[in-house]
């Protein structure tokens, strides 16, 4: 947070993430859970000006919260992981810190949506606009996930911060599908299709400001410029996001022009869970 102060003076916001492997044991998951909780407390104590979306937020990987976060263990995961996610989100709500669930492998998408649905339906989180999800445009299901989220936002009477990413696991998704001899891939196989899917999802989110607070996470100048054009001059109620250490030159330009009112956030991995617990 101290190191982020310079960037914040320039107009950036942050979302913090803890570097760490997926939990292998319940003891790992307990440790990761504790360090996410500590981080939420620290972010909350630091406070910050402005509304919830303008403040520092936290990004959480569900694979860090349970050692068997996999479809084959669906019932167990719903019973054991959902309460963990909900309790972290309750803590985040109390401290005024938005929480985004990161997107992981394609075979976890259904399970992640079930868990997100349970959190969105939790009475303790009713109406809270801080519960967010990352959506991967390279998945063929992306636009349907956006439609499902729009419906969820309306059903649970909230605005969802949605981080639109292209997807980080392309090679392994392709490899896994080939190894298993599946009839198709869960992700697009041409880069142009992913780029198009990103724009289609972006447009759907921009066109539905009651359901979405759009968070466009990309380092691609053309994608970013397309979104600026789609949004036009009137729509500024969204933000761009970059990873710490990437996309600086591009984002300096956007931040410099923030007279237009467009916010930028840096997704910052901050050491390991172990460091945070120390
Ligand atoms: C703030 C932030 C948060 C992020 N959080 C997540 C997250 O939670 N989960 C996650 O998975 N990723 C996450 N990412 C990473 C993201 O998914 C992309 O991998 C990364 O941003 C590169 O995309 P780009 O638009 O910046 O660059 P580009 O160069 O425009 O796009 C590269 C992307 O295109 C896609 N691609 C490449 N080749 C092909 C092909 N042959 N066919 C189809 N698609 C292809 C892949 O998704 C690849 O990552 C995050 C990125 C940012 C900036």
C-alpha cells in the first residue's frame, strides 16, 4: 500500500492479490483464508476517499480457499467453500472493500458460478455492490455468462463489478482438451475470436449500467481504444485495469487523459500469503 501511493497520486486505484499456489491441503486453505482476511482488514483500515468502486479492492482465487475446488467434489465444495467465500465477502463489506473472484480454469467455470450465485443470494450480502467476478472472453460461454450475470444482478438487486479479461490459461486449456480427447475446446482457437468476444461482452456490459460496473482488464491498445470508442464521451462509469508491471506506457496515456473521468486500476500481487501472515 505504501508502494502504491505514488501511482494513486497519479490517479490509479489498486486491487491487491496474494501470490500463492492453489491450496493443496485444508491447512493451506486455512492459512490463505487468514491472510485474505488480514489483507481486507488492512485495506479497510486504510480507508480511502470516495465511493466503494474508487477504493482499493481485493482479488481472491477460489482455488486458494479449498484444496478440492473441482467439479468431482461439487457437493463438498458447495458446502465448505461457499461459507468461506461468504465470510470473506461479509468481512469485506464491513470494511468497505470490494472483493473480486478471479477466473481460473474452464472446467471450474460452472462451479465458480454456483459459488458466486450462493454469495450473491446470501442475506448478509444483500444489495452490496462490492461482490465482483472476473469473466474470461476466450471462453465460448463468455457472452452467456454475461447474460447470466445481468440476470443475477437484477434478481439480487445489485450492481456487479465485472472484470472482463481475455483469459490466462489458453495453452493449458487446449492441451487438456487434447489429452482428454474432447470433441471440442472450451476456449476459442483463434486470437481474433477472443478479441471479438471481448468486444461483444464489453458492449453488453456498457449497455447495461444498472447491472454492471464494467472493469476492462487488458494491455491491448486496440482493445482499449475500441472500448473508449464504444463508450463514447458520455459513458465514463467504468474502469480499465492493468497488471502491476505491465502496460505502463499505454496506461500512462489513459491516466493523463483522466480529465475525461476514466479510472484505471492496477492489479497488484503483493508478496506471498506467508509474508502477509508474518
Ligand atoms: C487486471 C487483470 C486481471 C486479470 N485477471 C485474470 C483472471 O482472473 N483470470 C484469467 O484467466 N486471466 C486474468 N488476467 C489475464 C488476462 O486474461 C490476459 O491473459 C492478459 O491480460 C492478456 O490479454 P490482453 O488483452 O492484455 O492482451 P492480448 O495480447 O490482446 O491478448 C492475449 C490473450 O488472447 C488470448 N489468445 C491468445 N492466443 C489465442 C488463440 N490462438 N485463440 C484464442 N485466444 C487466444 C489469450 O486469452 C491471451 O491471454 C488478468 C489481466 C489483467 C490485466
